[in-house]
């Protein structure tokens, strides 16, 4: 049987027994052929929506993974920093930027999204597929790091949803996944932090405002296909969190 190049069940099982960094180091070479990669059906309209007539100066792709979003961000910014905890994912991101002849505009940096040290550095920050790795009790730490990293007037752009309908398949599937992950983390060390149903409206809006952001939730971003692998795309909303020009 011809190989699809996708990660096998046993490769995913092995990855799930690692911590986040080790797991993604293992998965990195096949990540883009897994269901976990953010699809172009999300990325293309997102970046088309946020781009301006003039390029942003500096951008940060936070938890960049293999660079699915980095390649788009590099086209609308003069300079981009691609940050991830996994060396393996950064290697794949670097290869992708090399192939697209964009590496001259990108700095690749290994780092923890909860320990950002940037100060007034970026005009735009984006992040995809990483919020489930941020423990709920650490979300304000994560947001404060982004707030510090942005220049006054700069914005953090991301997509999320309101609470999903309680009886929907998506809500059931994500709760089931979270239950399995909690059992795994109770039985096995080191833990693998990845949970769904986090970073959702309206709670995340309140946390953004508490940190100091001016928050705009947009309902007019639309996608070409109906479903992501777990969440109907019709539920997604664009959030624009802007650092005020002057401190309040």
C-alpha cells in the first residue's frame, strides 16, 4: 500500500506520550499532512482581511509551528519573528520560508509563549492552533506578554468562537477529547497540555480588556468551507485586540 506521508496511529500515540515540546519535535516532519495544520481555507481570508495598503513593520507569529501562517504574515510585514517551543517545528518553518524565498524577512526563535521578553517590538501579532496549549490559569500571563511585545497602536489578531451549542457534535467531541487528555495527564508524566474549549468568548474578551487591550470582535469574516475537523467554521469570529496609543 502506498504511503500517504501522514502520521500513523502509532506515531501519534508515541507523540502523545511526550510533553508538548518533545511531542511536536516528533510530529514536525509529518505535521503538515496531519489534520492539525491550520488549513488555507482559514488562513487566506484571515490575512486578506487584516492586510493594509502598506505593509506592517514588524510581525510576530506566536507558536508558529511549521509556518502555515508565517508564510502569509511575511507577505504583509517588512520583518517577521517566528517563535515556537519546538526545534523540529522551527526547522520545518525555516524550510518552508526558504522554499518561498522569504527567509530573509524572517527571524526564527525558539521560546516559550508564556515567557516573552519583547518590549514595544511588533506592530502585529498572530497565533493559530496554540491556544489549547495555554493553561486557562496562564491565559492572562500569555496576554500580558503579547501586550508588552506590541508597540502602542499595534494589534493582536486571532480567531475564536463563542461557547458552542451544548448539544452540538463539536462541543461533545471536544469535551470527550478533554476528558481523555485529563486521564492521560493523570496517569502519565510528563503531561501533554492540549485542551479544547479554551480561549473562547466572552471570557477571553474580558481577560484582554483586563490586561489593557481595546477589543473589537468582528462577525464579518467568512470562510469557504463549512467545517474544520472539529469546529464548524460558521462559529469563528475575528478578534482584534489593540494596544492603546497611550496607557490608560
